[in-house]
């Protein structure tokens, strides 16, 4: 027994009748429409009835129907949120509830505008009904059309009437985002509304991508259908300069696990370069998320094929095969060794990934900025070899690659302490050549202050390579000291102490002493916890004039202040450089290729200035000293290369 409210002259009832649902009653407030529909169906559909009736005052007895069907009527009535309109809708929905049997369903086809969804869900959830929203039109048949007809998705609200129970009503909210998909249970009406909005935004974005190219930076997450957790991050990159041909319209690039932080994949400019070199009009890069299971490239391709076709560019021939590209032909290796939450730094992970040369690297990642490596160290070969053997053994057991998380955690002693992974750390070490007499640095007492510990790679390298150095490291987050000690081979000694403190407070305290300590080198490698700022390293307070004067007061006259600057706001960066020069007249800048980082070398006296040839000569002398037999040294690290592109501001 089906009641169709506000039937109009739609063919929906007729189609349902022809499919076997013949006990259908249609009502509409228009006498003209009812007369037309009676005449149209009298001979072919004799059991279907059409009645002129106001749906806010229906004449049916209570519990007369098993289904109330509404195709756009709620949308047509609820055009605004004026009091009069809301009262009319309340009467309509109350009547729907009255004429439905317990276990019956109100099935409403709607565009799910925010105020319509809020009203329908709010009304029936308060009555204790089960609320489920299905997305029923995905426009997949229009994906490859040059002009899609309709970009908004259509939803079906399925409200199931439960028998009223004692006390507060149980509220059930579900979303079924795909026609054959399993419903996802959501915790609140607000979360359901958010999920519907995300589907609408996706449909709008897909429509725009199908119509035109060159929309700028476009990214989206594809979520696990069962959990709602992000599974893939997609970046859409158009290359308008690529000349169209039959086979170069569209391609998908799978980023191997652990490599999404590289400039080529993790930065917009890098992805543009990748797309241009690949030679496709549109390239979609796909990053794989931590905590998700992936069985291999073939399974990923099967999972993504239908979804990514929805993002194909206009003009792509139908039945066009879309190539899936990658590096090395596999999905890479990522082993999460440790995961925790710090009150100061938020959620973070320590993970081992496999690099280009099959060597393994350990990384510290803050999940609030998952494409940025906070700290990185290379594992020794024997550890990498054991991990590789374990992986091969697991493959024989037909275990997916991601079960590598079950590998035993490699101890901190497995770190290759002679190798600096981060380019900005290499440049900061090269800056020690500015201290003059580099050939004597290994035999000269050297006092260093390092603000920002991370995994400890930077102070550890100085400690191990400069035997007369004494290092004070300052770290605001005690969790990072634990991470550095347990996972990155860091340890304190009589020459290296870690102070758990805010770097601002620590330096202010030193500067306020009657007898101040003086450091030959002060290094800032400290990130900002505020993602809204245009400068992510260091926090702005570290480059304010008053604080820089305090830094100056604890630096020796011939010393060097080295700062890792990450600033995307050009105006802000100019302001920072101007402020630094006001305190440190001699300022060198070294840009890190392929990254936003710039290393600033600051000194107090202009007469200390070195021309580039002199600077390179000093760096070469320091490197020769460090390369002496018996000292571990990475042969790929050439100190003078780090200073070739240095410019004086």
C-alpha cells in the first residue's frame, strides 16, 4: 500500500504500477492535475487511484499505508525558513507519520538542500524514527559528456517509523553513498548533514572538472566506504600546454608509500612538473594513507578505476583506457614503528620507508601536517636487509604489504649517525665554515645552542663529528626527547644536554643573567604549531627585534647564528630579513632546492664577509678535516656544494 503525495503529472507512479506495485494512491491539491492523471490511466491502470487532497490535512485513517512516497514535494514546499512555511511543513510531516504503519517508510526524493535535510532529519529523529539517506543519482552516464546536464546529486531520505518507546527516543542516522554500498552509521544529525554536503561538493567539483581544465589546485580525499576514514588523497593537475592527442588525455599516478613527502609529489609545483614530464592533459596523483590496507598495484587500480573516471577531462573518447603510472612498479613500503599523541605536537608517527636505492629511512611525521617530514634518519644496511628478508617471508604467507607494521621495532642504535638526510641540516652544518680556521675546529672547544630537537639528528651529528663541542639543545615538547632517544639513536652525554623548555624563555633567561654564557653557534630549527601563519618555521616570536637582541647578547663576536626559515608569505619574509639585518648586519641566504626552506647565516660584523670563492675554500678545508681516516663520513655530502648558491642580503 503506497501513498504518493504531491503526485503532479509525474510518470513515477505509472512506472511503479507497471513494475507490479499496483496498490497505489496518488494525491495532489490541484484538481486539474488529478483529472488529467485519472484520464491518462483509467484504461491501462485501473487499480491505481488519484484523489484531490491536501497533504497537510489527509482524510485517510491512521496507519493506512506501508510507504509514503514523495518525489520532490518537500523541496517544493520548503522553499524558505519563514515561520509560515515551517508550520506548513510540520503539518505535512505530522500527517505522513500519522498515516504510516509502524515499520512503514517515508521515502522522499530530494536535492537535500541544507535547510530541507535539517528539517526532515530533525523532525523524524525526534520522533524516534530511523533516518537513512541514500545518494541515488551519481550522473555516471554523463561523466564523459562535454556538457553534463545536471551537476547536483539526488538523494532519497528513507525514514522508518518505529513504535514509540519509553524515555528518550533512540536516534539512528545512516548514509549510503553508493547505490549498492553498505550504509555507514553516523553519530549525529550534524555529522549526517556534513557527509551529505561533502557528496554535494564532490558532485559540483566533478561537474566543473568535466567541463573545463585549468581550475587551479584541486585535491580531495576518497574515504573507506565502511569506516569513513580517508583512504586516498587525490590531486588533479592539468597541463594546458600539452598538445592533445588520442592517447594523452588522462592518466593516474600512484605515489609509492613513504614518498608522498617528496617535493615532486608533496608540493603543488612538484606535481605540475611531474604532470608536464608525464605528457598528459590531466594527471591525477594518488597518495596512500597510513593505517589503510593495500594488497598491491592491481587491487588499487581495480578499486580506483571507476571513481577516477568521474574526474576525466572533457573531450576524452569513450572507452578510452586510462593508464596507471608509478615509480618502480610497486606501491612502496611503509612500516609504522610507533604512533602516539603529544599534548603539544598532536598525533605523530614514527615510520620506516624504503627509498629509491632500496635503503630504509626512519621518519617522524606530525599528522597535522602529514606531507612534511619533521625528522629523518637513514637505517644501517643490516637493519634494512633484515626488514627486506622479513618482507619476502611475509609474501610467501600471502600477507599484504601493510602488515609490515608487525615487524619488530628496530632499536635506536640501528641509525646511521654519519648520514644527514635533510638538505637544510646539511646546509646548517656547512655554515660552521663561517667560523674561520675550519681546520682547527675539531681541536677547538665549540659551544653550540640548538633550539628544536626533533629526532636529534642535527645536534647528534655535531656531537659525533666535532669532539670538542659542547651542545645545549632546547626542546619544548618532552615527547620529542623520548622519540629521539628511543627511535633515532639520540643520547645525552657530558657534552650534550637537552633542556625541556620553551626556546623563547630559555634564551631570555640566559640573556638576563649577570654572567651570560656565550655560544660560538646558535641554531634555530623550530617549527610553529599554528598552521594559519604564513611562516611555519620558526614561530614569529623567534624573529622579533627584542628577542633577536637577546640572541645577539649570547653569541660570541665571531660567532654565527643559523636559522631555518620556512615562509611562503613574501611580504612577511622580507620583513623577517629586514629585522634580522637590523641586528645582524652580515646576512647570507641559502635556498634549499625543491623546498620552501631557506637557511640564513647571520653574523655581527660586516668585515667578516667572505666572497663566494673564500667561502667555498673554507668549506673544503673543513670537509678535508672531517674526512680524515677513522671518522665516519658520508661520501655524498660535499660541504662546499651546500654553499655554492649562498647570497648576501
